[in-house]
C-alpha cells in the first residue's frame, strides 16, 4: 500500500542546516560560482517545497559542489525554460536530464547518477500482475510521454487513455476509473505519498530503464569532467549512498519522527491517544518500509542485471565484428573512422586506436573513390555495392567487393564499409572459365586439324609431283617433252623466267607451315604420350635460357643478351614429375614472348629485365616468369590463352604458342597457368605443377 509522508518539519530543519553551513563556510572567497537549474515539479528528484529547491537531484549537485569546492546556485523553474536557458548559455548545468542519442547533438552528459524505471500502477486487489495482463484493458498514460509510445506499440488491442500529467493519471486510477497506468516508478510512488493516495499498488517487474544524468552545454568538456569527478568522489566516500537511501530507501521510517514532531507541535492531545496512534503508525510504516525496501532492492538487482547484460551484449557484438573475415570500417557522416575491426588492422597494418576519429581518405587513400558512394548511401538510406574493385598491392593485383551500409537508426548518422577480398575467387573462376573454354576449343581444333590435313596432303603431294615432273635429268620427262615438240630445258627456262618455279616453292613453304600449324593444333587438342620423369624446374629454366640465347631466329629480331636475367630460386626445390621437353617448350614460349614484348617499350633509367622465380608452395612448385615490358590490359589478359588469339602483326604469329602451353600445363601435367599484369609496368606468367613426391 502507498501511504502519505509529511515533509514540512524536515524542510524547516534542512533550511536551518543550510543557513548554518552558509554562515560557517560563506567566507570562502575563491569558490567558483556555477548556476544549476532543474524542473520545479518533478518529485522526488527536483521540486519546490515552500519555495525552497529540494529533492534527490538537488542534494546530489550540492554534494558534488561541496566536494569540488564549487559555489553552486540552484534555480528550479518550468522544464521548457530550463532546457532553453542551457541551450542559450543562461545556465551552466541541468541537474537531471534523461540521456538520449538525439539530445547529444545539443548537450553533453555526465555519467549517470540514477537509473529511472517505469512500472504498472493498479488499484489494490487488482488481478493485473504483469505486462501481459494489459491486453484489451484501459491504460492511463501521460500524453506524449515515452510510455504513451510504448503502450501504442505493444498494446494495439487496449484502450489507451492519454492525460495531461502523471499526477492526474494517479488520481483518475485511484478514483476507480480505468484499469491501470504506465508511469515512472519512483516519482509517482513519491507523488502518491505526498497526495495521500493509499489505495494503489505496483504490479510486475520494472521495465523501460533510462539513464538520468547532469547535462552541460555541448563542448563544455571542462565542467563535464569536474562533475564526473565529483560524482565519483561522492560515490567512493559513501555520500551518494547516504543521499540515495534518504530519498529512495527507508525515508518512511525517518518520516515517522518528523510526523511525531509535527503532531507534537500542531496537536495537543492526551498522551495515551498519542502513544496509541504512534504505535499504529509504527506498525503500518514498518510494513511499508519493508515493502519499499524490497522494491528498491529488486530495482537495484534489476539495474545491475541490465548493466551486466549490456556489457555482455557489447562484448558479444565486438567479438562478432572482430571475428569476421571481412574488413569492417565504420564512418560518421563526415567520413571519420569510428569502427575498425581486427581484419582491417591486419590488412592495412594500423591499430584501432591509431585511426579512430581520423578521416577515411587519410588512413586508406585507396578508398577515396568510395567517399561519393558513402554520401549517396547516407542520402538515400540504401546500401551501395561496388563489385570487383581492382587495385595493386605491391606488384600483385587484388580484387575486392566493397559494400556500404547506411545506418538508419534515429540519432545515428554514418555508414559501415565492408570490404571482401575476392582475389582467390576471381582467379579460380577465371581458371574454371579458361579450362572450359580450352576444352571446348580443343575439340574444335582437333576436328579442324583433321579436316585440313586431307586437302593439305593433296596440295603438298601435287606440288612435289610438279617439281619432280619438271626437273631435269629424268628420262620420262625428256620423252614427254620431245613428244610435245619441246625440251625440258626450254620448259625449265620458261618457268624460271615467268617465276613459276618460285611460285611453286612458295606454295610448298606455305604448305609446310600450314602442316606445322595443324601439328600444333593436334598437340593442343590431345594429351601427350611422351614418357614423364622427375626433373628439376630450375635446371630446365637454365637450359631454356641458354637455348634462347643461342637461337638464331631470335637474334634476327633483337639481342637477347641485352636483357638482364634475374634468377630468384629457392634452395632445395624438389623435382617435379613431368615431361621435360614439353615443360621446356612452355618455358621457351613464355621467355620468347616476354623478350619480344620488351622490344615495344622505351626504357628510361632501368633497362630491360626478366625475373625467373622458382619456389615451393605446399604440394606444388611455383614458377614465375616476369618481364618489365609494356604489360597488358584486362581485354588482352582475359584472352591470352585462347587458340589463334594474337596481338602480333599478320604473318608473325599463329596465336597457338600460349594456348598449347596452357594445355601442356593444365591437361598433360595437372597444373595451373595464369597471367597477371600491370599495364605499362610488367607482365607475370605463373605456373604451378604438382610435386608428386611418391613418384620422385
């Protein structure tokens, strides 16, 4: 049950105490003057009693001022004026304000000095015991209060009855109207005591907890720091607990003595009646003290449980963010970093504490192109995705998917940038596509080769017959010529003078060249039947370089010896199970292509260079052949292994060398072959072959 509480005598003695303190300590000349304001009608936190500011918040700010040596003046006025005065700088601090994210735009908040909770008020004997019992009931709330919004959201089938203030809600409920009221707990327990409303109870566990703090003007960090320091000091000294107990603990027990004194001054009744009434009140108040103490203990335990849950949730969310394999970067509306997970530390090599509150473009210049997308996401509230972003890390290409998620919660402005490294996936997809393309084209090449072979054999055979049948020294040729009234010499002279012999030789050379192309196509389309063995790839590379250096056909086009050859071979590279001639042919094609590409670039400072690397990579041996030639763009590198695709002039290349090399590595040896390039800088071919240690 809720009982009334007399406070006039207590106020009188408190006034005398304040006067004594002022007389004793009023001579402190150097105390700093601070103007604090609060609500004049928000008991028990802050209110006017006989024109004197009183309440829990008033005692707290005075205790803080005392421990810090501050001269704090206190004015209580209507709430709207309190907020307006703080905004325009007419006051220094508000002694009690709920913390919300929206208010942080205008004010800075101290550490909480109380947690405000809400509860269900019902008439004594009501069957409403918990929140679930409120569906389809008549519920009183203060208009525009947080409980008004709560009731509309959670009880769509109930009848919501909004009233002007919470005191009116208590009076209506006490008078028998409506079923329950959703109100702030402590202030309305106090208000019920003050107004002698004794037929109401609270039901169920408290809910909707909120932080109650000091508030200062935005940016007044010095005063905020001192207030936080004062709160910590009074908490450690026990002064805070003393004030809390005074207002929210067993104040009813203390009020018993106030009432005795009050009745002693106001009513002169027989001693016996006074003692009987006193004993009755003692029993009643003890019952109420036990009940309210239990309520406060429950509230405190609930508050501690919620704080623990909040800490656990925060730790859990941090663990989730840090365990993600993606780079997670949070930014505010000005694109300053406010979140930086462990993967971001790993990728960019910067610790979280070193990047917070700094501009994104300053910390990660490679993301400067994403700033406009961040602004678009913030403006539209829709996530923005940038797929397959290509950038270079050192001399290696890296592909990333960049997704920007705007934060749409009220009072929170910013975005989360998620960066996923898809380099391995892109390489795998390209390899799969290349394999499928090569398999399909391989079948086509085999069919074409067989179809071309037959007419090509006829052409070469007839060319050889023409040459033989017009040659000198064959008796049959002489006889046929005589029968035709001429001689072989005459026919031969005619063919020489008319260039027929040269044309026949050209036809034969073109036929031989075509036969070679057909042979390459057949090699391209079927697995090798040659014998494999264990071979050292560094040794095969060295042999190939020597072969290229002594090749006459290469020297006709360029001086290979002018190219610097750099060898970067790891020690103790295991042998690889392969067919040495085929692998040597692959190396030869790549080195020749690189040497030819180097011709197309003009060098300033550095000269032409080719780097040969061999190292172990797990169960594979990795070979890299890199040149510092003109490089190639994506349109070329994506087609470089296709049959008949070439960037050379007509007559200088068939477009089969790299495609045959690809099939030798992939189909004949179960390895992989890919190309990486930076236009204008370099090209790198990468070959990986299985070691197969059991065979070697």
